[in-house]
């Protein structure tokens, strides 16, 4: 799935999606998580992974 496809399906900006994809986001809101989970038919835990800072 291309970023443009996700942007069209969710109404999210391509910039936001590129930042998420490239690990450049510093935060993510619940609405964004919900849109991605619904589109991809996954749970939040399938998208996020906790990584403890060293």
C-alpha cells in the first residue's frame, strides 16, 4: 500500500504518514491510531512497539 493510498483512505496528510513511516514522529494521537487500525484491520499493539531508551 502506498502512502498516497493511505492518505486518501484516511484523510491524513502525506507528510504525517511519511513521518510515521520513517520514524520521525515524536507523538501520535488516538484519532490517527484509530484511522490506521481501521484501515489495516489491526489492533494498536500490531502497530506500536515499546522500546526502552538506554
